[in-house]
C-alpha cells in the first residue's frame, strides 16, 4: 500500500528535516566546544612566558604513572609530596631579586564534625601533609591580602588520579613556573596549596584553615577539581557574593561559567574543598572550578594520563593565570580582618549575580539588582500586550478575551513541555519491560538521544495535533483576520508568557538560572517581528515564513543545545555511580532519570519554535514517522551492551575479615557490590569466570544467596548507602594470617570513671595492628553515648542503617603508627557497643586473582576490611 502525502505533509517533512540538519550542525559545534577541540594545546618548547599543557602533562605523567598510588597510607603519597617540593624548589631557584618565594611542608592534625553527603559524622586526623608555596614581592608583608590556589595530590582508592587531581596539581605547578618566568611581580601574594588529603573527606583543606599562619591573609581563592578527564572547566560554585564571579567574567580567556550550575550543584551528591574555604571556615570569596567531562573514568583505575582530553589543561591554565592576576590586582582583595571590619562596604559582597558564557566565546554578567528590572520586563510585556493589540481597535472586552486566549496558549505550551518529559519517561519504562538489562545508552550516549528525542518531540506536538486551532474567545470577524492567524498569535504569546513566567519564578525564588528563559523571551520577540515581516512576502502557510521565524532564534537555540547537551552528557556519565537502588523500582530509576533529562533538554531546545512551526510539524504523518523512529531505536538499543572499557561498570570487592582480639580471624568473606541499576546477577551472567571462581551456578538467585548488609561496608561509610542487594561469598583466611601478626584491636587503657549523675567514662586505645596500608579506620558506636573526646567534645547527629539502632560515626585518618587514644561517655549503665572497621589497601594473592578475573568492562575497587566488635 503506497503512502499518500498531501502538500502540507510534504511541507512538514521538509521543515522537519531542515530543523534536524540545523540542530545537527548545532550539536556538532557544541560537541567541539564542550570537549575543547577548538583549543590548541601548547607544546613543551613554547616560550616560558606562556602556559604550556605539554609541560603540565609531564607532571601528570610522573604523578599518575611513575609514582602511581597516592592514597592515604601508601608510600606513593609521600613520594608525590617530595616530587612537588622538588619542582617548587626548581622554580624558586629561578626567581629574580624582586620576588620572594617561600616553600613549606606542613603536617596537619585535627578533629571536627561535618555533615557530608547528607550524613553526619566526626573526623579525627593527624600528620597529614600539605605543601605550600607563597610568591610575593620582596616588600610584601605576611598580613597582606593574598590569593590562594588549592589542588589536592592524593587520590581515591585504586585510582592513579591523572585527572583527579593530578591535572590540578600539574596546573598549579605550571602556574608557579609561569609566575616566576613571565617576569610578573604579583602586587599581592600568591599562595599555592597542594593538599594531601581531599579524598579523605576534605581533611587537608580543613587542616590548613584551622592551623596555618597564612589562613587569615587569604582574600580570594580558586579551588581546582576534576570530576572527569577534561572538557569544560566550569565554575560550579562561587561566592560569598558575586565579586569572585565578576572577576572571572572580566578576566577569563575561555569563560566557562554559568550561574545556573549553582542552583543545580547542591542537588548533586558531591562536595569539594570549596566548602572549607568559603562556607565552613572563613567565608572567603572564591571559585570552585571543575573539569566536567570524561566522568566515565572518575574515581576508577582508568583515570590515566592518556585519557586526558587535549586542550582542557591548556584552557584551564590560560584561564587560571589570567584570573589569578585579576584577583591579585583587584582593590577589593581583603584579608580576614579587613572583611570583618564594620566599615567594609563591597558593592559585590551581598548579592548573587547572574552570569553565563556563550559557548566559551564570551561571558555575560549582571547583578541581581539589574536582574530585578531586566527579568521583570518579559512578564510586563505579556500582561500589557493584549491591551496594546486590541484596546484602541476593539475595546476593553476584546482585550480581556485576547488575554484569556493568551492564557490558554500558555497552558497548552506548559502541557506540551510536560509531555515532552513524560513521554520519554513512559517510553523508558516500557522499554525495560521488554529488555533484560537497562542503561544501554551508558556506553553509547547517542542511543539516549536516538531513543528519547523523537518521543519527546511527539509529546511537544501532541497538544497542537489534538487542538489544531485554538478555541478562541475573540471574535475574528471583528478583528478582520483569519482564525488560524489569530490562533497562531495566541499560541505564540502563550509560549512567550510561559517563558516570562518561568523567568519571574526564578527571580522570586532567589535562583540565578532565569537568564535562560529571559534569553528565550527576548529572542522570541525578534522572531515574531521577523515572522510578521515575512508574511508580507510569503503566505502565512508558507514554510518560508517558518524559516524567517526560526532564524532570529538560532543564537538562543544554540545556547540551549549547549546548556542542554552539557547537562545530558554530564549526568549520563555519572549514572554509572549513582547507586544500586533497592527493587522493585531501583532498576528503572537511571533510565527514567536519563529520559527525563533528555526530555527537558529537548523541550527547552525545541519548545520556542513549536508555537509557529507546529503548523507544519503537528501532522499525523510526521508524528507516525517520529513514533516509528522511536520504536526502531528501542528495538536497536537491546542489541547494545551497556558497558565497555571506555565506560566501565563499577564493582566494589571487599575482602572482609572478622577478627577477635589482636591475632584471631573468626570469619573471612568476599563482599561484592555494584553501584548502578544492573545487579550482580547481570554481572555474574556476563562474567562467567568470576561466577565460576565464586561457585555460582545457573540456578543462583537473590532468594537463596547470602546477602551482605550495609554495615559490612562500614569502612567506606557513607558510600555504603549506595549499595543494595550486595552478596557475600566464603573466602579463605590463611594468607592474611601469614601476612600480618597483629590485627586492629580496641581495648581499655585506663580504669572506667563514674560520676555522681550516673554517667560513666570509658578510656580506650585503638591499635591498627601490623597493617601496612591503612586508608581509614571507622568507629560505629551505638548505645547510650552522651559525649566523647572527638570534635571538641561534641557528638554528631546519630545515623541509622537498615532499621538498626542509632549510630555515631567517627572516621580516624593518619599515617602515624601510634595508637589512637580517646574516651567515650555514656549517660547510663547500658552497654556501649563499638564496631571497628579498618580499610587496608593490601590484597592477598587470592583476592588479586579474583580481581583479575573480572572482564575489562568492569572497573573493580578492591580492598581489605578488618572488622571487630566490642562491648563496654
């Protein structure tokens, strides 16, 4: 049977394919921008007064490849500190007579409470290493306000840390060299902090802010971080106030900043050293600058120097040096004493600004006071326009009828945007009902767009299809115009009112992302004028008039593709570490989230053109084509495996030893967990060698398996809350008995004291035994705890796990072989129960063998955990 299209169907497909080409070209441009393909990295032989990515890469190579393991408790961390000091000394030797260079190695210790990732815990640390360099003019004083640049040189478990954060350290080392070799004499001191304990929950930065003599001199800071191997180096947080982002906007060569990220960042389960400088201590103005892409390799063994995206470090270095100079030369740079003085009146101190870059080409910045006026204009135009169009010609009643039509158009546009999100979500759920596993798009990002974009477009067009001509309250005979033209006008102004209302809502809520919809509203006004002018030359139903409408929107649409594409790719790469949520709904969550994000990006990127272009696109033939495309994409997606060596599945392998006293192993097991929605059954099905080694047969199921509780993974608290349906398998303990003579052990070292009010104090001593590479020891305390010696005698808020009793968590970290001495106080005679979990990075040969059996598409984080329980 032949398909029959009328002229409007043909016009609809012409417009659809034209728009597809336009958005394809936009996507190509955006892809080049977000992966810094337009930035040429400078070689190792460029003049010394330029930042060189090649020179920085050489530092990354040494740190991640030659030194390698830079985790707390390992010798590589000490070697990295020595390497950094040696490089800084070389820089110091080249300093001119008008430059003072100071280099320090600082050992920090402390204890404090902190809410981290939504969980309350206490931290106690000692003998952690920070390396500092201070570059200043020969006449400077230690009280002079300074600019701090922070980067951490430690890495997380099992990761070589080329990007996170060898790239940050390398950038700072190259900045130190450039500052000296360029001949620039900083008018204010520059402090480079290389902190050795960020992955241990921000301890290095905490130690600096609590102990160092230079802390009160800091007038501004830049924190360097990486959540991937390169791409956009985005300002994700800035403040307090808007002065730091204002300096960045004025100085950055490749601006990569967006105030909307500050609305989104608090929703992401992550934290950086930024909070130590700007929030928890000091309230120092600063920037949090983070590599966004290449997140597949973040905190994995694949975070290697060859994975770094070319051009990323070059862009970071050029931006960083320019911003440091701008901070150092700013009259607003003040030390802690000057910021706290009553007479301090800073124009950029108390308000959040609105700022965004346009494809890193330039940056727009304006204050909140300007936004109060600017962002109110669209809603004012929307409210005034019915009276402007109708009052003089048709009277007041027609004005209200027109406004009512505009309101109906706004409601229909809002429904279209919602359906653009809901349809992909429903589609993703239906797909999983017929698929044996989810996240097929994880290793194949284009699949996410291919599956969810067409169905999202159907959602956008459905309201227009069902209501081809808007039911009008206006009398078109009085207006002397056609019903279709009046309907199009109501749809346009309704869509305009929708974006104007969102802009106002952002403003009222105190958020800073309203520039997105303000930009849309302003562009739509230009597009409407262009459309009306085109009607004089083309007919109202001509595709040419639609093209004239779209053309003025292209800058706005390109920015939406840039913002939406960045959002989709960032979250897509992070879905592999968002946690294994419990059944029955956990399996669907990543696909639902991905479908919703693609729907949001599609709705915002295509929504502004629908009010006019819907005339041609909202045809049944076009909708059928999009539906068929979605079904074909769904069918094809099942043929794609969700993981690859470039997009690995994250697996946690813990060799657990339950110990008694200091030299007995009561039990030994392998505890295995995954950190995404495809369960361990999926892993064992596609990793037969692992299944064979663990004696897993084809009849294996969760119903008959030995499950691991979240408390089994206490050593990595609070990451263990990401796990569900983890499994336990028997393991031998012979090798560990030969490896270590003594295991971690907790015992009393002084007689218990009881006060008159009935409270008692227990004095304890924790020995880590003969373990060689301890990353952390975690104390999980339950019972009538009323006080302790940690965190200045302030206990944390209790946490609960799997319906258990309230727990008080304390993490102790430090390379010293001395025992930990502390006391616990109970307010009754009830038992205090202390569970000790010590994470050791040494693996016995059998565990190493098991780890090697995992396929190349699985990245295994393997460690040993020594657990023991005590009652006092």
